[in-house]
């Protein structure tokens, strides 16, 4: 059965609309199509994306470990950086109170508390940060798709995208200033440009270049070792 929207506007978890025994249960496995899958996207399936949002809102933010990390990725895929950032803060919240009692969050050494310990939360949390900064699940590389307002200025380097690319970026006041793509394998890449790209300049291997841009998408063929630089 395909992913289906129920009468309540949410993604159906089962083949039939069974009443939930625990409406706020931390498992949200029926949103696999949103993350790590690519069946549900804001651009191509807006109705499913909105249903996924309603599903997450109904389940709530309360969670621990891998589930909390997964929800960071869910909200990043929905391009809601501020909600993803809020959950990242919950994941990093000190898990030991003044009485020495342990709950969900992170230990002083940043190990994820489920409790007692769950590496899935650490790996999933860092994956969520990466999804906030760059996404490419629909075949398009998109920089800063879920940038939270708490990160107005910043940069990253060394993140990997599908098709064998390594990317970096720098932004100021929430706007992309420069980005790069280095090909580790020969192939074709497509990049979604931000709306404010009127002053875009392009270099390939440090030489000025001109590339086709159609409907805000830049396409480029790169050989192994080539590096594309974009300046906005």
C-alpha cells in the first residue's frame, strides 16, 4: 500500500486507521519516506509533506536518543530549521540533574543518554546538523535548506553529497555568500540556487566559467578532481 493520508490529515501508520494506543509514542517509523527516504519532499509532494508535519506535531517533541535525532532530520527535511534546532538543543540538554538522576539528553562527555547510552543519538544528531546545512535527496544539491535563525552567520566544509561530491559553504545574515563543490567521481551535478543569485559568478578550477541555469537550477558536468566555486 502506498503512503496514504488519513482523514485526520496525517500520514497513516497502518493499513487501517487504528486508534493509537500511545498518541505521543516516540516511534515515527511511518515517516521513513521523509527521512532517510526521498518519497516525501516539500517540493515534489507538498500534500504528503504537510501530512508528515501534522504527524510530527501530533506525536510531539518529547523523545530520547535515536528518536530525538530522527525528529531533527524529519524537521530539517521539512525545511523547518528552527524546529530542528530546538530538538538539537533537547538532544544536547544535560541529562543528569542536581540529584544525580539520569534522563534523556546528553552526558557531560556528549554521549547520548537514552538512557543509559545510545550511539544512534550521536550519529543521528550530527546527521541532522548536516541535513540542516545541505540536502540532495531529490537529485538536487540545496545549500542551507533548513538554516535556523540561531545561526545567522557561519560556514562549513567537507560535507558529502550524493553522486560523489564534497561541498562547503559560507553565509552571512542568513544568505549564502559562497559555495563550492569538488567532484570525487566524474559525473553530472545540479544545484538549486538561492533566489538572490543575480550577482552570481562561477569558477571551475579557479577559472571563470559560464554554465546553464534553468528555472533556478545550475547544471554542471565535472571530472574527478574538478572544483566548482560559486560566489553570490
